[in-house]
C-alpha cells in the first residue's frame, strides 16, 4: 500500500510553500521556480496544478466554490439555512490552519492585483448564493435573493477578518450567532416548534419577510 501523500495534500503543500515565500520575499520577487523547488515539485507540475502565482493564493477558494456548488446542488429543507451553512463551511476551512490563512491575508493586503482578485472572488460566493436561492425558492423577488446573499457574505467576511487580523481564536459559534442575527433581521429565521397534527395554527409573519418565504413555510406546514 502506497504511503505517498494524496493529490490534495501535495497541492496544499505547494500552496503553503508559496505563501511562505510570498510572505518572506514578496509576491513579485518570488518566482515559480522558487515555489516549485521549495515544494519539491517540477515547474511543469506547478503550472499544471495552478496555472500561475495568483492561482496559488486563491487555490482554496476555487476548491471551496466547487464544494459549495455540490452542497447547494442537493435538496435542503430550508434554503436560507443552507446558505448560512455554506458560509460556515468556508469559515471552518480557514480555521483549520489559521496561521496560513493569516499569512495569506497579509500577502493579499500588500498586492493591489491580489486585492482586486479577492473582491471578484467574494462576489463569486455572493452570486452562488443568489443563484441558489432563486432556484430553490421559485417566485422569490430577485432583490430578496441578492440582499440576503450579500448580507450573509458580508457577515461571514466580518467575522473572518477577526480571525485573520489577530492572534486570537475565533470559534465558528461566533459566525453562527452572527448568521442567526442576519436571518432574524431578514425575517427568515426558522423559529418555533413543530405543530401537532390536530393543532389550530395562526400564522404570523414579519412584514419584511419575502413573500416567497411566507409561501414556502405555509407549504411546508400545510403540505
């Protein structure tokens, strides 16, 4: 049985080596050859895996976006909660190696081209959530879809920056609490207990709750 590292582990090793070199010598001053040598791979292997230096910095995001597409492609009882859980998955990924995430943050912060790409990457998460909500909730007002997607993305980034900017640990519970608040402000928090079959139910919904979410909840209860 082979004990060679998996493709994922080998890829992660290249990313870590690249980030360390960028942090020590600067992004522009670090060559692909130096990264390949530090990671113990050939130059051709590097380009086959990543394409370029910028791609190394954002390799985790490409992987995460693919994973979230798969996750959101499944059936979920509550689409609003599913979007929040997708956000939690991204946060959890970066807490697994917080020091590497912090070094990457410092590299991106100091390179204008990387900052621009980061903005585009954040928008890709927001667009993924937006498209999912529109598909999962037919009839949802597009403004509600994009508004909630932007809110979740902003809340996630705010909590993630606490992790990236300081040495202290930021537990995932902080993000979950913040996302609970976001769902409450948007009027879509899954509050309440299940009604018994013979209960008489009086439904009261916040005025701000999207009509599509009102319809979804009524269908779930009455169906």
